[in-house]
C-alpha cells in the first residue's frame, strides 16, 4: 500500500513538472528556454539531440565546438587539391563539399539539418571523418 502511494505521488509530481514546461506549436514539450530571445546555436544543438534521442550529447557538443565554435556560418576554404578538385568545409559541423556533396549548402548552413545529418553519421560509426573527432577521444 505504501509503495502504491509513492508511485501515485511520483506520477502526480511528474505530471505537474510536464505541465509546467512550455508547449510548442506542435504540442510537444521542449526545454525551457528564455521565451524572449532565440535559442543560441548551442541550445539548438542540445534540443535537436534530445529530440533525436542522441547520446552522448557531450560528445556532439565537443565535436561542434572543436569544428566551428558553434558558428552555423563557419566556412573553411580548402583550396584546390592535387587532383584539381576544390572543396570547403561548411557550417556548424564543417561538412566537406567534396567528400559529402550529397549535403547541400542549404543543409550545411542550417543548424537543424546539419546536426540531424551529423547525428546520423555518428550513429553510423563515421565520426572518424571529422578531424576533431580524434581530438575529443
């Protein structure tokens, strides 16, 4: 009987907490962020990672910090390679335009699109494709 009361109390507390969280237009709860300003790129990354169920978030944050310092407009011009090709690293995850031509500039410079792609790459075990991945491990 005592355990049932504890479970019931825990459920009530959880419900109160969930009801206190802001609701988005889609009706889902999200992280409480200052409603008077847009989230920072780092806050956006955390929100996306939580929505995608990605763990460890710290690894993703370290990778992005190392690659672009959370600058969604970061661009690194690699110049012309010995084989005559040109490439640049684009956006918050510095997605290379030659090795990942399947990722458009529009996606590379969009935080949600590039982070979702980056999470997919990490889940595929392809984190080694980022120079910073070796640094953070």
